[in-house]
């Protein structure tokens, strides 16, 4: 099975209790299980990680680049200002799909800018946890 990393940035470990009106009532454990099950259906070996630490997330992106591993990435708040994350993603050697549970363009103005979108393969946003399923399907379809 083809390995894929599903990487999540700050505050996503608090899904289910963090602003459920925006992010839903499902937990991070629910998200992890959904990603692993979707991966199995698609012939992907999915590893799900979450961190509130920018340096750790950058390190995981480097790890993926070094091993040519595709990535599904929800950079969370780092989306809007982390040039370190953007520069790490620019070194990618396999598809990387940026995902968001909500639609950042339909929210506060400061969320309208993604500094990582230009170096990602694509972006999927606004479909709740289904955004992750769609991203995994996109990666499975690339065959890279």
C-alpha cells in the first residue's frame, strides 16, 4: 500500500470541542479513523499526525519530501502566515493537497490568504471532514 501522511496544524487536536458550529462535533480521533479507513479503501497506508508546533510540522514536510511521500495537509492557522511552512512545501517531491474543514474565503478577512496554496498541488476546502476524503481520493488518482 502506498504511504500517505495526513498532517494537521494547530488546534485541530481539539476538534469536537473547538467551535463546533464552525468545525463540527466530530473529534480528531473520528477524523483519524475516517482518513485511515478511506486510505484502506483506496489502497493507501495513511498515517495521521497533529501538532501545534510549527517547527515540528516543517520537519514532517521535510520527511515527506525526502521519502517522496504524498501529503494531505491542513495547516490551520499556519495557512495565513507561515513562510517557513510555505518554503518547506516548495521542496515537495510528491503531491501535496491543502485541506480545510471550513471555507476560509467565507470567514474572517485574515483567513482569506493562504501562503501555502501556491506551492501545493491543489486545495480542497469547505466540505468538513469530507475535505480529507476528497484529498485522499485526489492523491490516489495521481498514481505518483
